[in-house]
């Protein structure tokens, strides 16, 4: 049986797009009840608004770009403030953030502000660029409930959503051009973040080219 220490933890999950960060985050949150902070979810909720920044965020994300640090950091700080107020906080899981070196430095300052710096662990779910391209071009999303079906393991066999029966289709931003742009940005922007955590001896690496179950096993073992 796997056991995660009762001491507070902050887990940062990094990896190329398509590495399964979101899937692993959901499994972990369901089991251990950590607070969840996913930049993708925050940004998608934000761009439903009518402000200039909301509309610009949607435009940038649909083109495969990164939203500027001041915009995403504003959303992070609002979320962290609400998390800090929880009396039963067990930990926080960051899904795919920080994406830029400046964001990593600012996040370290935020951890210091909230007196969380000693609890941070960074985990890289490592897949190759080729594997990422294969998964992203073939993954699907339920048009009805929004459940994502990654191109991994058993998810490949579904022809309709197993939750609501909805039709499965490609995500609007999963065009070949958009995918290539996002993977290029990972190389130029996020790889320096990974090196930053590696130099600080805060980085643990997991082979992401395994089954979902095996990746999750390694995730828990690393903790």
C-alpha cells in the first residue's frame, strides 16, 4: 500500500503537453484531497469573460501561445489566497505550472510569502517530443461533458464518452500548427524552468511513456 506523509506538501507537476499531467493530477486529487491549481483551468474559466484580457487570453491560447506572466500570476495569487484560508489544507498540486523561468522565481516568492517554501516537490513526467505529438494529434474530448480521452492505454478504444455518451472530437486547439507551437514553447520557455529546479535538487523525474497506472504508481513512490 502506498502512503503519502501527513505533512503538508506542495507538488508541482511538469511535463510536455500530452504527458498526462492532468490525468495524474486528477487521480492524486481524488485519492489525497489536495487543493488543485491548474493554469489551464484557471485560464479557460477566465477567458469566458468579456474583458479585453479575457478575450486576448482566449485568442492566445487558441493559437498555441503562452499568456503573459502578469496575467497568469494574478490568477495564481487569487487562488493561493483562497487556498491559504482553508483550515483542513493537506497540500496543493500545481498542474503544469510554472511555464516560464520568471514564473518559477515569482512562485518561489509566493511560497515564501505564504510560508510554504519547505514543502515544495517538483516532478517531471517525461515524454519525448515525438510521443507528445502522437498523443496530442489523436486525443479527444467529449463534446457534451468535456471529459478528455488521452491517446494512452484503454482510452484509445472509446468511441463515445463513457460518462455521458457524448460524441468524441478533437480539441479546437489541437491542430498540428497549434501543437507544434506549444511544443516549441515548451522547449524554449519551460525547459529552463526544469533546469532551474534540477540545479536546486528539487526535481524528480518519472518516465511518462508508461501506462497511466504505472505513471501514477511512480508518482506516489517518488513522494
